[in-house]
């Protein structure tokens, strides 16, 4: 008998904003001859989601998904964040407050099915308001790159534990090691945040109504809104690698090469 609570059902919601600042028209950019959003939706379906929804802001995105098993929610073009867009999607889809929602970013065409299921399982197992994933950082340039979001959490390296903080800065700061050398990593474990989340639909609606916090505004990291409000975010290590997402034309070129390699 399969007792996996994830098999009781979860939904995946993909925010897809046409007017992306660094890569305009991103959801419809072609990767291997298909729109990027189609690749992302296919990954969500492979994870066993009972429903996959794309929260779109442009009819051209809906047209690209015609003939697939994916639902489309046409949402406002005025939303400030993906969470706001997904909160509207939750209302349009009519999800009950206890439905587990996985927020899969629309620029993750190679998201592994195991990772999507893992974040859903983590929010169920932990009882936290939110759950997300991380992976070890193994090189100094990534640690010091402000576009790579780092995190620290409670507990040890195994299983899930609660997030303490997310930052664009290198955390934790190894005082002695970095005083001598910033080109290599001293002993320890640094974690890169993977921007996938799971929560209940009721919390998603509540989160979207919360005002941005000062930490969120300082770091430009929406998840800090939850921590500053005293809410829990459970963090698990991803069971499979998440290849980098697509946010720039250069990222798209790398994704095309990665796809062509059959990796």
C-alpha cells in the first residue's frame, strides 16, 4: 500500500508573465522549438500533479498551451509578484484553502519531477506555512554572486529544517576563512536557494494580502516577508539537481545547449 501523502494530490501553479524585464516575452521564447512555458508545464505534469495551472497575463500564452492538459488562468497584468498572480489563480481555479499548491517558476524548463514532489512532501511533513528547496554551493564565485540567493537554516544537513534567513550576501560569513581567501571555500556548507515553493492555498491567499516587509524590500526577496512576520519556511535539500533557470538571453542559449546535449 502506498502511504505517500503527496499521492493524495497536489496542484502545480506556474506564474507566466509576458513582460519580463530581462527577457521580454519569456514564456513564449522557443527552447528546442517549443515555448518555454510548455517545457515547464510538462515537468509539472511529469511530477504527478493532479492539476497544472499556468497563471498568465497574455492571451498568447494561453494560445501556446492549447491542446495540452494544462489549465490557464488569465490574471491581471498589474500584479507586482508571482505570488499575487497565483493568489488570483487560486480564486479563479476555486481551490479550497487546504489544497497543497506548488509554485513552480515559469523559467524552470528542467525542474526535476522528484524536486517538485519533494517540496510538496516537505510542506506536508513539516507542518510549516511554506516549504522550499536548497542545494549546496561548491564554488566561491556562486557564493559571492548577489544573483545567487543563499540561505541558512536550523538543524543538520539531512531532512528538512526551518529557514533562518535568505540573503543575496554570502551567509554564513566565515570570518577567519574569508579574511585570508575569498577565491575558495573554507570547510562548511553553504546553500543556494532554489526558487520553488509549496503551501496551502489558504496561506497563499493570506500571504498575498500581507504588506511587504522591510527585509523583503532591502534584499528584494519576497520570502523574507514570511520570516519577518514570524512564519515558518521549511527547507529540504533537493533530491535531484535543478539546472539553472532561464532569465536572460544568455541563459536561454545555455539552456538550448543543455537540451541539445541530451543531459
